[in-house]
C-alpha cells in the first residue's frame, strides 16, 4: 500500500494480491472486531477519541456495539465476554473520568444490568475529563494529544504537568489514567502529547522519531507545552514534566533543551544515557535488541552523548526528582545511578527515591502511595 497508516487488508497468500478493506486517512487501526469464526465486523480508530467503524453493517455484533455505544455516551464500550449463544454479553464502559464499569447485556430484551466497578473505592464523580487536542509543531508537523483539567476549574493560567508517554513506540490514548487523575484532582492541568516516534498515526510518524529521541521528539513535547501556555491554559511560571520509562528520559531531556521552561522535572524509571542501553537492561539481551537500538538511536556516539541527560546535567535549571526500581529489568538502575553521579559531580540538588524489589515501575501498594505523596509534595514545593 502507498499509505504508511496501518489498515485492514485481505491478502491472497499465493498471488500476493491484496484488497483494501479499511484504511483511515490519518490514524492506524487500533484493532479489529471479529467473531469467533474470524469474521471482521468492525475496527477501532483512535485519531482523537475511541471510535467504532462498522465494516459489516448487517452483523448482529455491529448492531450490539452501536446500540451499547449509543446507550452509554459517557464512555467507550468494550464487549469482554459472552455466553455461547450470546444471550448474555458482558461489557465494560470506561472513560478518563470513569474507571472500568462492567454490565451484563441481554440482546433479546435490550436490557443492561450493572455488574461491578473495577475500582469500587474511587468516587468517579470527582474525577476529571480529558479532551482531545491538536496543534502544529515548529516544523509544521501535526501533533495530537489530550489535556485534562482539574474538575470544576476553567482552562485559565493553571499550574501544569506535562506527562510524556513511555515507549517511545507507544501512544497516549483517551481513557482512565490514574496518575493523570491524581494530578488533575490536586489542581494541575495535565498535558499528554503524541510526539513523533509515537505509534497510532502511521509508520512515517513513528519512524520520524528514529535518531531524534533527544531532539525533534523533545521539541514536540516543548512545542506542546508552549501551545498550552499560549492558549492561556497553563501558567508559564508553573510548569513541570513527569514521565516514566521513555517519559522519564523526556522528563530530563526536555528541560536540558529548554532550561527556562520547566520549573520541576520527575524522572521515573527512565533511561538517562543512550550508550548504556547497549550494555544494561533487557533490550541488549534480546535477540532483536541491538538491531532495534541501531535503528532508533542516533548512529554516532557524539549525537548519543548530546541526547543523553546524564551527560548534560550542566544545562539543567529545573528542580529534579529521580525515582527508580533497584531491580528494573528494562531501564536498568544504573541509569538512575549515572544521573545521580553526574548531578553529584556538579553539586546539583535533587530528590531521590529508590526501592529494592521494584522493577520497571512500582507495584507494591505502600511504595506507590509513598511515590504519589512525594510527587505531590515535590510539585507543591516547586509550582505553588
């Protein structure tokens, strides 16, 4: 196909001939909707919000999906399981301000009965909605993402936390995000942008991030931050950046490129020295690891050093908080140690939280509570 966008095709394995079934002009197909007999009746698209696209309008599955979407406009509907004759269907409704809520649907009576909340202790009435945004980067590239405002607050000169996603070959998506909700409920606007290198908008957009982790990808994050300021949403003097994994890398690299933009930066299980990816963590041990790094990282050491936060701490002005799991299998703990040692070498102050037994993210409940409390205290100290 001429397009770089991921679509659905029918392929003859003998001749190699293919027929286009569905291709969106901008967004990749997130996933197919298929019956147990592998009959395709729809696809999901996430250009902005989750969207069901009918492929077979006569399919009973299509009718059910469209009926449920119309009946529950407050969120997106996923059918999770059903009885063999499909006289009962379990589905879940979810949205940024609605953690997963499960129902049982009976097609014959068209009746839906509440089943359970995935997070019964969360009062969804106090959560924040996320809205899709679109902006243009400095070189004309169109970027899409989401802004989450504190509940009941106008988009007017708010303190803001930018949350770059991990990956980088992943994407921000419209849906429930516990960290974004925590920040929004505490009064912060939250910006999540799909920078170049993200998935979801075609292979060309993904590949545009190759070799640009610390440059154009970060410029997209910076341009999105400035967009929020120029739109009057965010206070230019109360900006922070907080991310995990590649987002943790971005949380340090973006303030190195623009030292006066962010007042605070939180790197969570991030990578901070690109050359270390060849010798630490599980990427270098994978069969595909070295080829992946050769493709996605700058092809010369000079550029890798320039795009490594641990090698450029002298450019920082933001307050720094480093968070890492000692047993991280992906972004090895050595990355956090390298960043810490570089900061110590120039007597640059920082906060530090490292936990034994934690890997690529904190999973112990007590550790997560401690992390969340320290993140909120750190932001309160430097943004308010």
